C-alpha cells in the first residue's frame, strides 16, 4: 500500500511539472519575442486556436491559419517589437509595446508605442485589444499615408489598394509603393 501511494505521488508530481503553465506576463513576453524573432512556431505555442485583434472599430478574428497570413503580412515590414511594461489586471495583461518597422518609419511614427490589453483562455492568448497609442502624431501619419496613396494611384495604378490589402502580397506592394514614392524625382 505504501509503495502504491509513493508511486502515485511521484507520478502526480512528475506530471504536474511537465504541465506547468506560463504566467500571463511570460506568455505575453514570449508572444512578442516570437514576433520579433520571426518564429511563427513559437508564436503558435502561446496563442489559442482562435485569436481576435481589436484595433479601433476593426475587430478581426483569426484561426491559426489566417493568423499566419497576418503574421506574414507583418513580417514584410521587418518589424522589431519591444515590451516596455506589463501589468496584470484581473485575468488580463496590459502591455506597453514599442514597434519599429518600415511602414511606421515612412509614416513618421517610428517607433509606434501603444498599450494593448491581452486576454487569455486556458493560458493562451485569445485577444489583443489596442487601448491607446502613446505620442502618435495621427495628423502626420494620415498626411504621409494619403500622399503615398494618391501618388501611387496616379503613377503606379497597378499597386493601388495596397494600403488595405492585409496579405503578404499587399505588404510587399506597400513596401514597393514606399520605395517608388521615396525614389521619385
């Protein structure tokens, strides 16, 4: 009887060590480090089967396959992410993030800093809600974006629509549009 109890105890202890969940803060750190390093396999380990991104009025639900498409779009801009601060609030984490990339640089807001509310289910990320942006000059952002979009419509209509195309091809066209615009005479 003692041996059965001891064996059962050891099995429970060893099993619980293998199933140790990450804290919510560590999960958020791993999420942004995976984005930063360009490792989608690491990213998949910390996101739930479905994940939603809320950006202003835009609510975009993803499964892992469609999230991979978003990831590929983001990666074209050669992003760099830094977690500035993490605060636990109930079962959520409020993350202050700094993001540098080609697009933000062109739009004169590099790095882009924002606060994101991260929600979880079963220890994995299910929702990223952009709460507010820190020090973003939206007037300059929109002026640069509008100048680029209007110039592309006239000079390279084959690239028109790039700004709303959230696919890998759309991101490639966005970067190409920036290059053409910056190289104009």
